[in-house]
C-alpha cells in the first residue's frame, strides 16, 4: 500500500511540517582522525512544540547536513568525495559524486537542494566558487552554478549572471525556486535577492524593501546583518542591527540583539514585500539558528549555555521578555553558533526511482522519533 504512487502523494499532502534542529559533530579536527569523530545529533519538534529525539541511524559521524527538502535530507560527506541523500521515513540512502573540478576550498554551505512541485524533480545545486577570487574573509564569487537532477548521470554547468553571492547567509527553496542573498551596489542597502527557477533553470534579481535601522540601547551606530529564511512558505529577509568589525558575510547564527525585523515576499503580487514581524530582544542576548527558526507562530531561541527555548509571536510587534520563554531542550556541549534548523515533512517517496548515477544505495531500518525525557 505505501509504495502505491497515489498513496505516496496523499500521504505527503497530509504530513505535518516539523522543525528539525541539527547538531553537528563537536570536533572539526577529527577530520584528520576518523576514529575520533564525535556523533552528530538531531531533534525535531512535534505539532505542539514538544521535542522528539530522532534515532539518527541514517547519519554517519562525518555527515554535515546542508539541506532538507520535501522529506529528503542532504548531507555533505567530510571524508569522501560524495554527497548523501536520505529518506528518514523509509531508511533509504543514496550517495553521489561531487561535481568535477571543485577546489579544495569546498564547504557544505556551497551546496543546496530543491524540489519543483510541478515537475516532481529534485535538484542538487553547487555554487562553484571562482578560485582566482577566493580570499578568506571575503564574499563568495561565482560565475557558474552546477546542477544535478536526481536520476541523471552527470552535473551540468549553468552560467550565473551575478558573481557575488552570500550563500552562507542562507538558501531557501520555496514553491519550486531557490533564493539567496547577493551584493548589489545599485541599491540603497547594497543587497538584493537572487532566485533560481528549478524548472526553467533561469535567474532573476529581486530588490529589497527600504530597511532603516535605528540606534538602540543595545547598539550605537549600528550596522545591519542580513539573513534569508522561510516562514509560512514565503521567502523572508531578516535584518538585525549589530556593532562589530566583523563583515556581515562572516557572521554566524544571528544574534538577536536590539530589534529584529522580518520582511516577507509576496511572490504573486509583483515581488511585494511586507513587514511580517518586528521582534525586540530580551536584555540577555539570544541566538537563532539558520536558516529556518520560526514555525507555527513561535521563534526558536538559543543562549550561550546551550539551552534552547521558544517564544510565542502574537501579532506583528513582539517584545521578548526574559522569563516568558519556554524551555525546549539543552544542547549540552554542542556549540550554539553551529546548530542548524530546517523544516522537515515526512515522505514515502522511494529513492530507488532516482538512483541514476548514485554510487551507493544502502537501505536502513526505519528509526521513528521517540519522545525525549
């Protein structure tokens, strides 16, 4: 029954969307010592925002999650020249070779993964950094993106129209297109949104709305840090004031200090932006994991001590009061600035139909979420 295409489609339509919190391995130096790898972990929240500990049998110690899309998870393999796609609901797993010609300066955030609801195609995207423009601490420059359609036998190169991108500030997949931030000197804020249509494989640039930042008690002479996220299936731009000499493209998970504004894009109304939330932070700084941190009118927050909590968002203007946050879980020794959060919606789609050029297919036993203590 569960392999019937009609059942799979109806199941996917009815599956609730969860927030998946991913905790990467602790010690990056263990790349040189595979036996010293420490385990990654994942937690999801149910419809009532209760944490569920996920049995992570589909995750290996050298995996780094870089995308979650339409029920499939994508991992960057640190020790091998491969990418891994898994379906946690069925336990199936596929591994693919990374594209040819990538440099040694390759990172998990240079990859993304998307799905087009009309064509039913899943596509991997690699942002091919220009080697001659690489310099530590500078924005990422691209003249090409590399695209792999699941089921094909090769990666394809597509010329990118704008060379400077900020993919480490988030890439989201909404309604069959990918969106990320890019520098644009012709705008007042120096930023724009780039979109990539996964069906037509064409690019478009979207201008940002006027975004003024005011001086606050937290931040005198502030600058703006930008992030891109998804809320209620809409592309959203997050602006947070900060006072730092660290360039905006080098910032980690967003520090909620001062007033965070979130602007949502109404795609069907000629790229019209509207202010969705204006959130005032508590006295003690909080952090939000990337790229997705708002779900079911609640915001996910972290502190430096490893606690994760959430706060309700009632209305457009929100004041987060210390003591009103609801504790969700404790991260323990995991570093707060490396946690990631994605949306996850269960699917029964069999990965075998997309094997194509996969170099490995490893079925694994189903490991359902279990309630945490």
